[in-house]
């Protein structure tokens, strides 16, 4: 008989994660426009307003990954979501671009803190026998937020004021804050040896070395996918498919919704290689197809293939990271993985933007597809580390309410 996956804790933490990511993506797609129109920022300053958020997120993942188990998952989640709420409300007062930079940085740090906690907490609600399946269902909340958030943001930007958008976002975060204080959170009980190790200021106390290979693959996948997030709108204009491009992420989300449960079960039953290799292949093919788009059908087909590739990788890369981590280092391990992913998404637009000076959008997507395809061989080189490593022993846990 299968162990129950959809318990109260799993459902609540997945819902919390969905809203946190939804608000992140909602604000990310409109902030550059607000910087330019409301604060008379230059294009470079508007871009920095987006980028400084990622800097705050990365610092939070690095620091909170180390401190998560020492401070306690419950405390980090609750203080993190409160800080996320206050910094979201703070968008109402932005008299200058420098104040926006500060708010964006602090909001990014709050988001990084909260998401680091949720990514660790969900693991305690997933039965070990259904780890891949559970992580994929949980990851679905992130992928759906990545599609729904920008959609809501763009609609609200054209129909309402920035004040209304912030009010809407703040209400969502407030309701989520209440859920965080209602959710029973299981903290890891650390031994004196583990506590001492986490308190030391060494590289291994901030970064899980066992996760670095998959984090590096995530970095490459992030760079590859960033071309879609950053340049799709501009590319759609050059090929006269603007109306079709508005449904790109809808197709992306639908594909993920229907394939996530299957890929999670495949991960648990057959092993990670049956999921990871296809994810690299489908992202590469999706980007190659995108580079040839001249009709709505081809554009939307690429959206489905990219969702099947990148969307599948995100969650299963997280599951691979969990597989090699000791329970008391889950926070550090997941932080390491998401640092790689976020760093790729953060610097990808700059790298690819420079390449775009000498290549067309079509050429850019071909380069991105080659990077994704290269991940097959990079992962092949590192794969033995995961398929041969014994599962970590469980630590005793205690529940705090």
C-alpha cells in the first residue's frame, strides 16, 4: 500500500510556495516598466532593478542554507514570510530609483529566505518511497506560478495602477503569512557534531559539495532557459507572432501540469536517468524549434517542448540534490542547487544579450539549444556520483507547532 502523499502539511507548504513564487514573477515582469515610467529610470537602471533582486536572493540562499537547521525551519519560514510581506508593502513608497534598488534587494533577500525554507520543509512531508513524485507535484506549484504570475502582472499593468498591483500582491502575501503560522513545521534534531559543523565558517558550511555537479548543470540550464524569459517578447515582435506569444507560457504550464506526476513516478520507479536525460533533450529540441518559428503552431509547439524539458528538469534536479544530502544538510544542499539555477537565470540575459549583438534571435536560440544539449554529456560525466551513492541515513525529527 502506498504511503499518503497529499497530507495537510504537503498541501499547505505547496500552496505557500505557489503564492511566494507567483508574487515574485508577477513583480519581476513589470518592475522594469515601472522604473522607467514612474521613476524616469534609464534602460540600464531598469535592468539593474530586476537584477539586484537576484543578488538579494542568492545571498539569502547562501546564508540561510547554512543557518536553516541551526535557527530552525519553522523560525526561518515565519520570519522570512513576515519580511517578505513588509518589503512587498514597501513598494508603495518609492520616491527615487535608489530607494527602489534598496527595496528590490531586501525583497529578493526575503524571497530567497522564504523559498529556501519551503524547499526544505516540504521534504519532511513526502514519504521516502514517493520522493520523486512528491517533489514533482511540489515543483508544479513553482512552474505554474512562473506562467500565471507574468500573465497576471501584464494584465494588471495594462488595466490598473502600480498601487493596485502592490495592494493585490500584499494581500496575497498576508494570507500566505497566516498560513505559515498555522502550518506545523518539522525541525531536524541536530547532534552536537552536526551543530558544530554547521557553525563553522568553511566552504562546506555554506555549500554542499555533493550537490555542486547538479548545481552546475542547473546553471547551464538556467542560462539556456533565460533566453526564453528575457527575449521571447522581443523575438515574437520580429517574427510577427505577438498574439500567439501571449499563450506560450499557458502551453508551457499545461504541458508541465500533465507530465509532472508521470515524470515523478518514473524517477521513483526507474531512476533519475530516465527523467534527466530526456529533460535536456526536450529543452534543446524546443529551443531549436523556437529558432525556426514562423507560425503560431510552431511557436506554441516550442513552448510545450521547452516546458517538457526545463519544467521537468527543475523539480527532478531538486530530487537528485535531495538524494545525496544528509538530512541535516538538506537546507544547504537545496540552497546550493537553487544558487546554481538562479545564477544561470540571472547572468544568462547578460551573456546572451552580448551574443545578440553579433547574432540574430534565431542564432541566439540555436546557441541556447546547444548549451541544453551539452548538458546531456555534462550530466553523463557526473552521473555516477548519484546512481552509485547510498541513500543518507535518516535523522530523528521533532515537530513544532
